[in-house]
């Protein structure tokens, strides 16, 4: 199983970025997909979670109203649209796939928001 996140970069505060994560080696539509982020020296924190087909997408309080998440099961890809970015959103962003006790992580993509 491989998860490949992309789309990170440098953006000014108030700007937007769109991340994507493409999975391979699994039945993508079965998996609950999540986005997490981590700043050096801090624990990895939940950002958003989107179910396989049906259900509610959840967001951390810190990003509600600014971030949206979506997925395209035909493309094995999950997206994170980040708007109104703040310097405190600076982090390495990771995607993860979870189903029935199986949990996979991809390498992160760095998002840097300048003030």
C-alpha cells in the first residue's frame, strides 16, 4: 500500500492551497481517509476525516469553516482544500487510510504559511 500526498508549498497568510493524496494497493472506497498534520516537536494532530462512501466528514475545530475535504474513489484520491490559511497552519501534512484495523500512512507534504 502506498499513499502519496502532494500539493504543499509556501503561501501567504490568507491564501489557499489544495492538497491531494493518491492511494495504491488497496480498495480505496473501503477506507476512511484522514488528514493529519505535525509540527516538529509536537504531536501529530487530526485535521479532517472523510468516510469511504457515505457518512459525515469531520474537521478539527481549528480548521472548520476554512478547510474542506473531498474524495474521488474512481481516482483513488482524497483532497484537502485549505482556504484562509494562517501561519499556525504551517506543518507537515499527512494522509492516512483506515479500514478494519488496517492503518496506512503516507509521507507528508510541507505547508508553510508566511505572515
